[in-house]
């Protein structure tokens, strides 16, 4: 309070828990924002009956020549019925309106109207990398299967109507607000298929210029052209460089796709893909270029067999052009081995982990067995080895963007369907899990010491939670939200008793958007519980200058390096 001035706004948080703003180290915000207002989200919906009711209502309000899209963030195991919708159910609900339902990256369900809209007929051949399921007469049934990769799914989705530019601006702002509602203040965008640079980044560029970003974004460039990847990165290296930008929007590096021959697509319903013989040569050429230009890079890597081949290339390049602290990392790494962890450590790499197993764990267990699933990925071992680890979601298609679902997975070791995957030794205590989602993720955008902690000199990003993360039952972690989110000292979201502080709401465009009716992640009213640890926030300034903490319980203090979470202040609570 010694720093309180005449213009300082003082807010009594009524003993609520305050945490640093969450930082998703792997999400597809830029692509997701362009389409958010078009999508009916089933993230967190508790039953298929609820999902089909929402679908029916949205079909009724959707105008002609538009689609209804349910695109990712859900799994059949979250439903009380524990099953997918049938094509018959979808066709009965929507005989005339095209409906596209994406389930993870393994399949998509299209009603007959959608098949007509995309032009799939008896004479349409299976596209490369996918299967159009057919009936006994050879006619498409409406089921598209990713086999052996998801190209058929996102190429078909790309055939749908797009929002006009002003609606894309609106859609992206609503998606950022939804992330703010869940306590997210920073992300690293991992690029994506059909996300071309610089064209598809113009919306974010314009919002940044207008000062309308409410989430800090570090973006990676994802190659789009098979066999022309080196040309892509060579061209980009001439027009942009890592670190270019500011604290709200900056270029982060290359990936998560570096070369198409190295894409070890994950679908645990299908066998592990065998990667092309051209992988080593193509990947070496691109990584050499990146190392020469000091570009940090990330690479999608699911299976240990693939990771072995990738590391062979990285080690070869490193001998010729030493990485010397260049921030590179694998994304996902569900089945990485101890030996390859050692190799990652030796090369100074990191691993960005996501809660994909919370959505696909049942499939993995069925395919590979319970024992194999116990360390998918071996997060605790990564931390023991002091490998940089950052948490994220890989949203919006293969998992939900809700960080509290990811935190629940890290702490409980369970899928959203309740299947226990991990023994205690591969689960994290709550402080460890939260650390990965804050200061841990900062390494992956080369922003260590700048964000992730409530500490002098760091960015003033924080979230005030709807309940106490440290004491509520594990199952309740999934229901947490932020009631007050601050980015750079500015309130970007507020609800409940702080609603009067909420910025003016934007109308949703178009008016018939599912977001206008259902919002984003499904939520039910939370039941308040008494907090076991008391966190008192006394002042909220435009910039945080001083940290003073008071706890009512020593249970928040954790051993080892976690105390460094708070910038050497010697306190493991979250109040300022």
C-alpha cells in the first residue's frame, strides 16, 4: 500500500484466491478466433442429450446457406451416455441445414445436407490421408475417417462458409474474452493447417494495432506446402524475425509443423504412422536454416519412435551449427522414452505438454494397455531432470481450451471421462501444476522473468478465481473460472461481485451465432466452499510494484524450486 497513489484503484477481493495469469504454451488462438463465432461448442457438455438439444436449437436459428459446426474440444467419454451421436440422429435434426461435427482428429460426422454442400458423392475418390465411409451401394454415409492423418477432416471443414472480415474481428475478440473468463492472459500460438502467414494473421495484426488484444500472443509460423517447406521458411526469414513485436504480440519462431514428412499424426484408434524415408534430409535442411538464423523452433512429436529420428537430425545439425541456448522444443511427446529425455536435456530443449490424453486416454489404453498409459507423457520425470516444461491444451480441435480441465488432468491423472491413467508418482501437486501453466510456459516464448509470477518487474497479469484452487476437491477444479482477469494492469474481464468493472460487452456477430446463445465452455453454477487457505488482495494498480503476501496455512509452501515461482520473494501464495 506504500505504492498507492492518487490514481490507484483499490479493489477488495473479499479473500478470494489470486494467481498469475495463465499462459497456454500450445493453442491455436489465431485460427480459432477466425471461426469461434461459427462454432457450437460441446466443450464440457455433460450429456449427448444436451448436445443434441443445442444442435437442434441452433439448426432452427441458422439461416440458409450457412452450416452448423461442432468443432472439437469434446469427447464421447464426457457424456453420460458415453457414445457419439449417430448419423441418423443428426439427419433427423437437420434434414436441410449442413451439419459438420468433428470428433477430436479421428473422424467427422456430416449429415446429408453437408455431403451435398461439400460435393461428396458415389464418384468421389478417397482423398489422400483419409477415408469416406460408404454404404453397400458405394454412397457416402457421412462418416469421414482420418486414416492415416487428419487432412480429410480439416480440408472438408475448410469448404464451409467463412465469416466476413468485420465478423472475424468480432469473433476473435469474443474468443479472447472467453479465454480471459478462464484466467488466460498469455498464449503461444502454434500455427496450424490452412493458417497462412501473413494473410491469416491480418485480423490479429489489426486488433493489435487498435489496442484491442486482451490476450498476449507469441506466434509460430507453420509451413503450409509439402516439399516446399524450406522455401517457406527461407521467405519468412527475410520478412520477420523472432522477438519482433512487443509484449502483446510478437513472433516466436518456427513450427509446430517444420516439414510434412515429420508429421507423426496422433490418432490412438489407429496404428502409429510410419514416417517417410525423406524425413531426415528434409528436416535437416529446414533445421539448419533455422539454426543459422537463430530461430527458435517447435516440432509436433507424439511417438518415441518419431522422436528418435528427429533427435538424430537435431544432434547432427547441432554438431555443425551449435544450438547454444536456442529455445527449441517438442510438442506433446506422449510416449517419449528415458533415453530420449536425456537427449533432449543434452541439447537444451524443452517439452510443451498438453492434456490430449484427457480426451483420448481411453483409446490409448484400449490400444496399448494400462501400463503403457501410465507415463503419457512422463511429466514428473521431465521435471526431475530439470527439462523446461510448459503446460497447454492444443485447443481448439483435439482438446478443450479450458486450462482448468488441463490442471485437473495434471493433478488427478484422470481423463474427462473419469478413467484413471497415472499412478501418484506421475501426478503433480497443485502448486507444481499451476507453475507449469504460468512461469513454466514463459520459457517457451523466451520470456523468463517477464511473465508468470506476481513479482516486481513482471507483467501485471493475474486472475482472481471463483474458488480456491488449492483446497477444493479435485473434481471441482474443472469448474473453476476467473471472476476478475487483469492484463497489463487493465481489467479485461469481470463477473459476479466485480461485474461493474467488466468492460462493455460487444454484440456477437452474426446475430445467429451459437456464441450469442450458448457462449463457449459449458458451465454450471458453482457451489461456494470455505477456502482452507486465505489470500488477501489489497490493491490493484496499473503496474505491480510490490508483493506482500499473507497466508493462513503453511500447506501452500512447497519444497524445492517452487518458491522461486514468486521471483525470490520467499512466498508461495498468490496475493499482492
